């Protein structure tokens, strides 16, 4: 009898001992391993780049030079990967490489000593246009129709710098952007509607037309400083994360992450009360979409071939431009 009891209670004790033992990473099922690395890498990631204008020797063309944010203030995904590689074992690099489907070099590597990559299949590139100092080199015009005078913008250099980038985001401007690009000379002071937009959608299209792999354009809408504005974003984020991942996927709602916060897609049907600035941002997105397809829209007017040739200078083919999607994102520190 004692031997039977010892066997009985001994087996239970052994089971308890095993259950108390820490689980190793190698013993986890694949699904949990993937979740662990997704959480550690904060995928899909956000990568921030800054840009400044420069005029080439001879003054015939101008281009954009890209730079990373200062390291101590950079929340970009590529910094997360660099920190993980510095802190982990060498075999970690292989795991991180396996988690990256389409390795794309970030565009600042031509003009900066900083190295970094993004996953072109999932990640978001946020382009921040620095304000031009008084007396400095100013931003020219991106859209071919607005380049009436030299210097002309070098679209081919931008295309080379941003090769493989599929998702591009631009912060929503809070005020006049004449010193930050995206203002065209023939609208700048004559159109009240243009001033309401804060930017020229036509100029935005001229910039985005250089991204040969472009699939989706985003505007990042940061809430105002008022608590009421932040409360509206928090209320929307709460409803957003009440949806299961499967429900968000079914509705086509995206989420991106930097080192501290997430950017979630704004769905007009899910947004009970409009977030401050969201209606203006959606209006700009609609205008960008219109100007991206203007050669098709104007073609319906039966215009002459001579006039139509003025609108046929897009780099991206019409069939490509028809497939580009346009979305709005807001930042949140809430988590699902």
C-alpha cells in the first residue's frame, strides 16, 4: 500500500514539479514563437525619415536628401532591430532575417552614415519634410505641370532612393506649408479652397509619383493639444481594439508600430464622433486620388491629343495608379 501511494502521489508531485519548471523558447509552439517575435520586433513597423531640399551643381535640377532622426529621439523600427541585435546572441540575426519578407534599404543611406532596412512587404515609411530656414534652399515643385521654371525636380533620384517602398505616410500639416513643400505657385495665394487644404494635392501626387512600388498612401493625423481631441482618439482606439484581430483583418483595418505607440487606421463607419482634423484629412486623400487619375478623368471630356499630352507625364502607369489605396492613421498608446 505505501508503495502504491508513493507511486500515486509521487507521480503527481513530479507533474507539479514539471509544471513549475520555466518553459524554454524552443519548446513553444510555432504560433507562440511568431507572436513573441512580432511583439519584440513591433511588426509591422514604422520608420521615420527626414528630408531636405538641395540644388545640384549647375542649378538645373533639385533633389531631396534623406536623413534618419537623431538616434536618441528615433522611435523607428530599424532602431528596434539594431538594439535587439546588439543585445542578443548571434543566432538572433537569422531569426530576425526570417521575420523580414522583403528587405528594403531605407533611403537615407545615400546621404548618411546611418544604415537601416525595412520590410517592404509590411512596413510603413513616414516622410517628414523639414522646414526650410530663411535664406536656405527652398523646396521646388514636384508636379510636372508646376515646374514652369528651372530647377526641375529629379524624380529618378527619388525613385532610386525609395525603390521597393510600398507604403508611404505623410504627417497631416497643421498650418501653411509653403516652407515645407507641397505648395504650387499658381494656387498658392489665389485659391481659398487650396488654403483650406493646407497643402496642394497636385504637388503631393507629383512627389508620390516617384515611388515605383507604391501600393498605399497614408496621412498621419496627430490629435490636437486639447484634452477633448485626445479623448476622441482614445474613444476611437478603444472601439478599434474591441474588434478581434480577425474582425480587423476582415474589415481591412491596419495597425503599425514604432517603439512606443501604434498607428491605427481610421474607419469612418467605426468613428462615432469625428476626430479633430479627420474630415479635412479625408478630403485631402480624396483630392490626391483624383489628381492621381486626372488623365483618365480628363480623358472623359474628349479633349484634344495636344491638351491631353499635358496630363500624360506620370511615371506610374494608369493601371498601377488605379490600384493605389488611400488611408488615414492616428497614433495611440492604447494596446489591444
